[in-house]
C-alpha cells in the first residue's frame, strides 16, 4: 500500500486512492 500510495501520492487525487488502498 505504501508503494502504491507513494506512486499515486504525486497527484491530489492520489491521496484519496491511497486511502482506499489502505
């Protein structure tokens, strides 16, 4: 999840996706 979050964390929407992955 950390790797995916860091990859998508680059974008503002990535934060939302990272939360769903968690």
